[in-house]
């Protein structure tokens, strides 16, 4: 079967099966080649994983609020 | 009131999300939230804060975010969060002035208030209110 014949079949798969197929294909490709494929794009990472100053301020906000509740 | 609840976590879901209901100032919003153990803070998108009736100008605690959120202004906001039929929990959010960000439940203070167990093999996320 050629790629041209395969693509319409893939298009008809549901999202879950497409993800499974993607995982299967990714496992067939060497890591170095995968890195070349994905390094061509930028992907936003929204997780504020190192926002320690914001964390400290939020913790102070929580402590201040707890003290206010205690004294109320 | 139960202290533990389980949510489905199938093989096909890349990221762990759970349905929650946010309450603030008499308004409620039901939405999905990302459980993000790598996030230092809870993050609330701007539009959801507005739907809850919060007023940006009234929030005086300014929070400097990091990474690609560094340019996004954020302010502290307390919101009540209902998860299933657990007792509601009051969480402190970094309310970001951007609506394209996900609603994130992070270390401060979601993971300080609840234990979470990610069980891929059982296809479940277990949340325990302690």
C-alpha cells in the first residue's frame, strides 16, 4: 500500500486512533530524527514552573488572609 | 461529605484535566482545569475571572510570572473551587491578564490543599481533600 492510499484511511480515523497511530510511528523513528522534526517549531509552555516570586507573594496573601480570619 | 474522588484518566488524554466549578462574588463558572505539578502557582485566565464578576482594578496584589508568561500581568485573587462532591476549597490564583492561557491548578496552593494520585495503569486521577 502506498502513502497516497494510506492518507485517506488515516484521515478517517477518530482522534484517539490518530493519537495511537502517532505514538506508534514516533516509536519507529530514531530520537535524533524526531528532534530535527520538532525543533523546527516553537511550542508555548504556559506552565509558570519557576514563578517563585509570584508563589511567595501568593503564600503571603494566604497567610495575611488567615490572620485576618483569625482576628475577625 | 466524601474526602476522596476519582476522575477518568484515559491513555488517550495527553494531559491530566478535571472538571471544576469556580465561585466568586455570587457567580459560578464550570470549566476544565489542568493539574500541573510543575506550576508554582494556580493560574486563572482573564476571561474566567471576569465571568466570575471579579474586577481587575480592585485586585491590589501584583504577581510577577515567569517563562513565556513573564510579560503577562497577574494579580492575586481568592476563588472557591468545587471538585465533584468534595468540600469546596478556597484557592489563591494568579489571575492573568490574558485569556489564551489554560486554567492551571499548581503547587500554590492547590497541591498544598489536596493530595493527587495520577494512576495511568488504572486510568484514574484520585483526589483527596485532607
